[in-house]
C-alpha cells in the first residue's frame, strides 16, 4: 500500500477536517488550500484532484487498519479479537468523525468506480476478518454453529454501521463508544455458546 509524503498526509488530514466541519459538499481544492495555507495550484503537485484526496483518505484508513491488526499477534480468543476490532474502529470514528461520513457516503462512491472499488476492498477486508474470526470461534466451540459465519459477520457489520451512522448523522450527542459496548454485549449474548 502506498505511503504518503508528509505534505500529502497534511492535505488528507485537512480534507478530513473540512468534511467534519462542512460535510462532503465543503470539500473543495480551494478550501483545502486555505486550511493548509498554500496556493490551490500547489495542491496539484501532490494530488490530481479531490477524488485522489478522497482515495488517499481511504488508503490511509486501510493502512491504519493494517497497523492495528497487529493485535492478532496477541493471545486473544477469536471473539476477543472481534471485540477489539470493533472497539478500534469505534475509536477511529470518535477521533475522526468525518471518516464515517466518508466511508458511509454513497453519493461519493456511486459516480466514481475507482473510489467505489477502494471502499469495497476495505469493506471486504473487514468482512473477511470477521468471517475468519467467527469461523475460528465456531471451530473452537466458542460460537454457535447453527448460523454460518458469513451471515453472522453481515449481522455484526450491519448493526455496527447502523449505530455509527445513527450517531454521526442524526444524534451526535449519543455516546458512540457506549452504544458499541452495548452492541458487543448483545452480539455475545446472541452468538456465544
């Protein structure tokens, strides 16, 4: 996965700030340049345009997800690892609320096949991780086996996405961390043997 220069990372972070404050509609090259304090033409030395910056946000998030995946080297049960993955993603959304707006924004990706493929790859990686963990949990007798790991992963990811979207879009006063902890407790009650 591509590493970013210091300036590219700064541009990506400025884009995230703009989206957090003004929504995706506020993300323009002019606004990014103003936040960073450089000229608009200078941005084009680092990115070809807004879509490449959005792609950079996705890539940076995927890189951070891979860095956080070192937790799999810690001796945890599959379900403990799944819980940690949900908590890590929650922390990322709490630290950067704009990430939820970007990742769950259909209007950004519907008209751009490249961005759509990148977000799909990230979603597939997350789903594959959960399926693997749930399969291991079933093999180890920790997780019920009457529902396939693919279906359990979809239920967990869908519920998580719903909570993040609800908190981000409709009720920012809700404690996302608390909501996710309640979700984790409910998941464990439903899937553990």
